[in-house]
């Protein structure tokens, strides 16, 4: 009996010493305690994170201290070397709990702001104010009124009570930590400043779907800048509109905004989204290619071309891969022919009424014609160009119609209509 009591006392003493010893140090480690997890399961998570060295002894300490009965689920930030008593106290009182948020690459402030406000449980206005922190703008030499593009996309864990200003500062500091010194040396070669590079990277981030195409897309835009061409980047139109659209239309290209690269030459005033490391690297080190145009295909990759003629051919090839859409024929000539055919079966031949033609076409370039091209009967097909990066002056196609003539044969009473149709898409 005496030996048993002595052994228990020694074990309890060792447990208490282990629980109270230790000194927190190093970078905090994130530990997730799932809802409904037992103290034993929480111990396994702590041991896996190397915050607890002897799991069995820690479980015993939890039973002896009574701390195994009321643990709170959530995400905790705990430093290595934290005494067991402090760990159990944190699990019981919810101390060290954090809120996590993931900012995907390519998000802009209009998407980041409400998400951050919900995560921190603060008003959205306080986040908007933090995004205009003048001290951070001056520190990074940002010429724009907001931190657009400099809130680095990553996963963050903010302790409970973190303010919007503190969170935004941490996200901007993350951008500074990820910035590579060799990108600074690229600025002189490219004859741009850092804000220009981040702006280019943000456009690349929104355009690229295939990772290895990022440097090539950056090269296309740099080539257009050097030749004095308009960038004509659809993502800048989306940003100028202030809301996402599934497909940029010609009416959208007329939006009055300095971010409209279909109207204003050069780069827009600032970034349009938060670029990741890969897009920043692509903007700093573009590929050495001569391309000036590209068109998106169905699977997300782009077809790159040097001339407008080659680009137009690529558009047709991409269109050919698109799934066909079953639609009713709306061509003027077709409607006239069908009407005449019906009139031929009747005794009275009345002139066919021409319904209004309404045609539209979808392109993989996501830039449809400014106005639906008129479809009429024509002696010669009219040449048109349609491209995402084609000059905006590719305007309306005007073709003179040739009225369908009804010819009465002397050998038969049948009537026929002669029409030829050319569809401009």
C-alpha cells in the first residue's frame, strides 16, 4: 500500500513538473481542435504539432487537473515550449483561438473586404478604411488611393480581437516578405517601376489559366506596350465595371474609366487584383517571344499569334471547336425563301414579308461584335475581323442587299426565288 502511494506521488510530481516547466519560444504553431473532439484526440493533434512531448503523460495531467472535461474547439496558435498548464488553460478558456482566412490569387479588394470583415467580425467600413492606410501607401510608394494588389493572397490566422488595420498590415507585410530582390533589377530592364510590375502581374493573374503560360501572356502585353498598341485586356474592363461579368461585350468597352485599356494606352493606373508569386515572377521575367495576340480555347489554354491575320485564323479555329448550338434560322434570305415556297403551293403568289434579322455570335475571345452584324444577300462576302485584341475600329460590316427576284417560267407554272446568302459572324 505504501509503495503504491509512493509511486503515485512520484508520477504525480513528475506530471506537475512537466506541466509547469517550459518557456514559449519560436514561431506559433497552428493547431485545429475539431468540434466534438475528446481530450485524447486534442492531445494527438498537439503531439503531432510537437507541442506536447509525452502524450500519455499529458493525458494523465489532463485527468488529474480536470482540464480534460471542457475543451473548446477551434484553431489555436501556440508556441513550442508552452507549459502544459497554459496549454490546458488555453483549451478550456478558448485562449489562443484564431480566425483563419484564405485569400485566393486574383481576388480584388471588392472580394477581399467583405470576407475579411466576416472573419474578423468587424464592420466592412473599418476594413475599407484600413485598405486606405496612408502610412502603408507611403511605405510602399503606392500612387493609388488603396492597397489594391498589395494585399498578398495567402492563408492567414488572426487571433481573436485582431483589428482590421492589424490584419491588413499583416497581409501587406506578407507581400513585402515575398518580394524578391531580383525583381527590382528587372525594373530597370523593363523600364517600369514596382507599381507597374504589380499592375502587369495582376492582369496576368486574371488572364492565365495554364500556369506555364503566365510569362508568355506577360510578354504579349509588354510587346504591345513597346509598339504603342492598346493593351485591350478584358480583365481591366471587368475591374472598370466594378462587378464581374461572364463575358465582356462591346458596350462594356466604352465604360468611362482610366482602367479601360480599350480606350487608354499603356498600363492602367494600378493593379486590378492581388497577384501571387508566379504572376509577379512572370511580370518580372516575361518570355522572349514576338507574339502580339492570343485567344482563349475551350480548355483554358491560349493560342498565341504574331499578326492580326494569323490571330483571326486562330479565332476561327477555336470557334470550330466550340459545341454547336441548336437555334432557329433567323436569316433574312432564309425567311424570304421559306415564305416564297409556301406561297408557291397556293394559287395566289404574294410578296413575302421580311422579318427583322437578329444574329449574334459567340467567340472564344470573349469579345463579341459591337453590334450584331447584319446578314443580307450579297454578291461578294464581306471581310471582317473579330478578336479579343483586335483594334476597336473593326466596325460594322455594311453589305448591299439584293432583292430576291421571282421568275415566272414559260414552260411551267412553278415559281422560284433566287437568293444568295452570306453570313457575317
